[in-house]
């Protein structure tokens, strides 16, 4: 039999606000993306692109924004499709209630 560890999903509680472990993981991943993207722009091949104006730090931040939006929207759509598809078919406007689920 496989035994699963009982880990509390809440990393930190500040009154009514709870910070979950997966939220911290996303935050670290996004910070690493920006840091590694900026570091990559300093490499010889990409530095030439920066000088030509093809790439900039702003481009890395723009890609991060689209990635964050993809994570939020993809997570919400996945939750609605995999956990309660019939409920959200009956209540389609509640798909927008991202604070639930």
C-alpha cells in the first residue's frame, strides 16, 4: 500500500489570509524565470541581439506576464473542467469566480 504524507497545504496563515505552498512555488518559478532570462540576455549570442534592439529586459517581463496569465487562466479552466464540469455548465458565470477553487 502506498502511504501519502500528510502535508498541510497552507504554508503561512495571517488572519483570514492563507498562503499555500503551491503559491510560493509559482512565485519562486516566476522569479527564477525573470532572473534567468535577464542572465541569458548577457550571454554573448544574445547580447548582440540586445545591442541591435531585438531583445530587451522589457521583453522578458512581457513574456512573464503572458506566462502568469496562462497559469491563472489555465489553472481555472482546468479546475472547472476536471473537478466540477457539470456544475459549471449549469452556472457558467461562476467560472469567473477565481477565488473559489
